[in-house]
């Protein structure tokens, strides 16, 4: 199973306690699943379809426990991918009552069905969470955090997409919207935002999996940055040492090291004998030992002498 399917499975196993939350969740399932059909004379046909059997079973139980409706369960296969879809179909005679309970009936709306639920249906924070949970069960997707951070809801209308953004904003989760293949997609990208959204809708195990991956990635990135920094420092150290050895060799050939002051002569010897050591270590080989600043000063003086010799000057 995919990470997204695992998340939906976790949500489908969540027990719904309150009737208001059940109504909000079923409302989301009908709107995001495109499961409302007008069949004339103020009659409707409702369908909740999902590729996951556990999602279909979840809504079958909600309709039974909170609406007193025994729906029909069936399976169909899509034409393109031959994918099995599980369908929950309440009796047509109960459809109008279900829509009314979910806050979706409105005489002034197209065919009498609202694009978003009435405000009273989502009056409480628990109902808003339930609506987002139902939306995710029917149209949500979340990427495996090992590959990317992405969570989305695919809404059939822009108004419904804007409604989801509004609900997420209510919980201080910022989402964006785009249009893809006639769907209006509300999406989150940041790992922290996605973790908050999964926690909000009740997918706590999925959130913990995501957070564990985030921690591992963070540690791995810090180690890689440190290794890269160490490699750059080592490469720079080697490059500087080679340049210093080249300066010392030039001085030896041009004028001889014996013409150098004792301190510089000693520094030239120490650097030549310890070509791969860092500057801080070179000072330990001097007599008496000197600090890194002293090593730097002497090497800088040797560099100046070598530069003068390259320009044809012999005065040191």
C-alpha cells in the first residue's frame, strides 16, 4: 500500500462520535466524489465511490449509524485502468433527507444542491475537521515523504476549493490552489504544513511517519553539509600548503634559504618537513612553539619574498 492509502486507511478506521461530524464528513464525500445526481421532481441519486474498500465501508457505517440508512455496496471497474471501485449507494427515497441533513439542499442553488455546505453544518471546529477528513478520504493525496512533501485535495469546483482553503486557514494552515485536468487542486508543500494537516484530520500515524522522515532527512542534510564543508576546507588547506611549498622552493633556488632571517628559515624548514599539516600544528614544531597567528605571519612574509623574487627583486 502507498503512503496515501495508509493515511486514508487510518482515517477510515477513526470512529466518528458526534452526529454533526458524521453529517459534515458525508457532505464532503458527496461533494468531492461528485456523487449527487438530480433525477427530477426534487429527487436525487447519491453515490460515494472510492478505490479503497475501507473508505466505502466507512461511509456505509456512517449512513447506517447516523442517518438510519442501509446503503447498497457494489463494485465497478473503470474503463481505462481496469481499477476496481467500491460504491456506496443509499436508496433514492432517502437521498433528499441525507442532503438536507448535510446542509446541501437549497431551493435557490442549481438543481437545488449547494456547491458548499450551509454554515450551520460546519458551525464547530470538530465539524470542519470532519469535512476536511471526508474530503481527503474521497479526493485527497499525499506523497511519500521519502520522495517529496506534497498533500492535495482535488475539488470539482473552484468554489469548493476556496472553501477548503478557508477551512485550512481557520486552523492556521496556508494552502494554495491550481487548476489541473478540470479539477481545482488545493495543495500544501511544506513538510511542517503537511504534518499539521495530517494531525488536523486525524492521521496521526501518517504524521509520525512523515516527521520521522523529516528528522532523518534533516540529520542527513546536516551531515552532508558538514562533510562538504570539511572537504572544501581540506582542499583549501592543501592548495595553500602547495603554494607555500612553491614559494619556499623558489626562495631556495633564487637566493638560498640561508639568506633568510632565522625565524623565516625555521618556518621554511618546518613547512617543508610537514607539508600536509594545518597551520595550527606547524607552530608546535618551532622552537620555541608559536601560535597560529605567528605561523601565518611568517608564511605571509615568505610569500612576500617569493613575490618580490618573481618580479626580479632580490632585496629581502
